[in-house]
């Protein structure tokens, strides 16, 4: 290598019980070793913070592999190649990859899920949000499970977040009446003023079913589920016959002491006397369409059909606090950490 690097990384120290507490995560430093043939060194520019990271810190059955004790916290990044012994990845290339909460990552050209970014003049961070994983999640869940039709009413929870803002804008562009559920008057105003929602309801203000009913006079045809719990229960009585419910996540339960036994939206909607068409999905189900959907979303961001907002924490040291904030609703739009300049 032309110079020596020290990697700082955040690892799982012990499995959190409920909310993340001091001592659950630790910051460690280690020298980066020499590259072998086929390897390249990535420097993290942007780290994406996503709710799924919390369940992966626990030992959850039927979910993705838990993060091992002592292992780096998982996460997608935008990174730049700073040294390379690979023909495929050249110095100065920008990629998205799952290198986690760390400043450097020694990658090999044979690894999956490392993609060159075709930025088309957009800021690189967009490829972690609206034209990235959360955008693809919104597009896939809405299109393939929500199956929106002109004139239908769509409700989305966590509407002011990364997935929710894209769901609302895509559904609106397809002729749906869009209603967002979010925490607080400020987020609701943002949905109306900036994201083009037809109505927005603050779930913290009480009587959610009653207030949803008043803005959904024809009932709900599609409920895009991000939250679960009391929000799902408030939506359920308003679902029309033939309604579709893409279950994207249930962030309200992620800090549970035991997510294995927590109530899920599948439990809630499955228990209805006339259940809607619902199913839990993961964005990777449509991985074969990765490039096509990324291209489509990039185009929509470029032409202004999808607007985006980001909440940015500065430096890897701020990642843990920003992640706690994300689970508590401190973010507007996509939550990112700016790890380094480029
Ligand atoms: N299935 C998949 O492949 C996939 C992929 C990506 C994301 N997801 C899921 O999509 C959902 C949204 O993810 P995101 O990345 O876009 O996060 P996000 O919406 O940007 O951030 C999470 C938001 O959840 C809301 N929230 C937290 N606790 C809540 C509670 N108890 N009740 C109601 N709202 C609560 C907060 O907004 P408020 O201020 O409005 O409370 C917070 O801003 C999550 O469930 C995530 O797991 C699934």
C-alpha cells in the first residue's frame, strides 16, 4: 500500500435488551493489512442507518443472520476505492456495498452486492435512499403487492421517513389519493408541503382511527405497513374489501425485549374477520430487477418526480446516537452518517 491506514469500526459488544444502551456497542481501531491480488480498499463516505439493524443486533429466529458478538454492525455504504489490486475496481471508483459501520473495508472482487454507482450528476447519498435500497423497497412493495390503481386511497405509515416519502410520491403519480401517518405536526406539514400528500395524520395526537376516517371517506384500498402495533390496529377497521397490505416492516416492535414473541402486523391483519390481501416482503425478492428499478428511480429523482430529504449525522462517532434517534423518529427522510469527505 502507498500509505498505512487505521480502521475505526463499531462492533456489537453485547445483545441489547430493549432500547440500545451505553456499552451495547464499542468503537475499536485496527491497522488495515496489505492488499492481496484481487482485493481493493474502500473508504466509507456515507453510511446508511436503517431500522433493520436493530433486530439484527438481537438473536431473532426466522430473520436475517444476527450480527455476531464482536462483529461490525451491518450497514450499506457509499464508498470510494482508494487502493486496488483488482482489474474490476479502480482507484477513484464509487460503489455501494455492505461494508458496515466502519471507516475502511478491505473488499475482494469476488464479493456479491458491490455495485458501481452511475450517479448521473446526483449526490452520491441518494443511492442509499430514494434511488437506493429504501427507494427500491418502496417501489417493489407498492408495485408488486400494493398494485395501485387510479382513484384508490393509499395510506402509508412512517410516511415522513425514507421508504414512506417514496411510497407516497410514487402512489400519487399513479393517481392515488395519498394519506401519510407520521409522528408530530411538523412531519405532517412536511408531507403536505414538500411531499405532495393529500392528507397527513399525526398518530401521536390520539383517536387515530377517527382522524384517519375523516381523511379517508371512501375507506383505505392500500395500506403500506412500516410500523405495526397500535398504528396497524387503528388502520385495520378502515380497510376496504379487496384491500392490499404490503408489510414492509414493523419498527414499533424493533426495540422489544423479545422480538420473537412480539405481536406482528401479520398477527393483526390475519386475525380480522375479513383479512385484506397482506404479506411480509423483503426488497431482495426482486433482486433480479436491481438495475432496472435503480435506473427507474434515478430517472424519477433526476426529473423531480421523486423529491427527497436527508437527515445527516457527522462522523462515525455520531452513528450510535443517530441510530437511536432514527428508531425514535428524530429523522426527516433518509437518515445518513457522513463518515468522510471525498
Ligand atoms: N422489507 C424490506 O425489505 C425493508 C427494507 C427497508 C426498510 N424496511 C422497513 O421499512 C420501514 C421504514 O424504514 P425506513 O428506513 O424508511 O425508516 P424511516 O421511516 O426513515 O425511520 C423510521 C421511522 O419510524 C417511525 N417510528 C419509530 N417508532 C415508531 C412507533 N412506535 N410508531 C410509529 N412510528 C414509529 C419514526 O417516524 P415518526 O416520527 O413518524 O414516528 C421514524 O422516523 C421499517 O419498518 C423498516 O424495517 C423494510
